[in-house]
C-alpha cells in the first residue's frame, strides 16, 4: 500500500482496520477471498518460496471451499495445479497444503511483460551489433 493511501486511511494516529488488514501477512484464503471469481486461475505462492528465490514456482488455484471463522471466510480448502520452474507438475488440480500455515502472496513473474534482462546475453548481442555496424561502415 502506498504512503499516500496509508495517510488517507489513517485518522489522527488511529489506524483504520483496512490499513491493518493490508499490512499483515495473509493466509491463502484471505488472499483468495478478495479476488474475482473466488480466485479461479489466480496465481499465488508461499512467501517463504519467494524469499528463498524460487521465482518460477507457484500454484494456480482452480477451486476454493471456504469455512467461516468468526464470520469471515478465512479458513477452508483450496485445489490447484503446482507449477515448478515454470512447468506444471500435475495435469489435474490437487489440494493445496499449508493454506493457513504459511503467509501467501500473489505471484509476479520475473519475466513481466515478456521482458527478461540477461546481462550476458545483452553484452553478446551488443558486441555482435557493434561488429555488424563496423563491417557495414567499412563497406561504405
């Protein structure tokens, strides 16, 4: 949440419940509850996978069954397909374990917008480009 949004949602030092909810780590069911279509095809990953550097690993959620806890749908069961290193492990959705045990986050691909920067590849391409330009300029 941005600083401006936090400033708008806080009133004279009193924290509004929305700010508290946005700041705390979320279980899988809290994360899916605020998504469209009950989180169908939503990509989520446990926070500890992200911290360990497993950037290409996530769950694609296909079905959620909520249980009410204190009149909120914060518990339940979820089924989805595990993607490990960008490839689906199973074809059929399996039950997602650890929905309450771990804190979860939305999955963001390291290749956002189809762009992935590889320094080694970029340097070799730049060398090839300069070599081609030099050969072209010498022909003129």
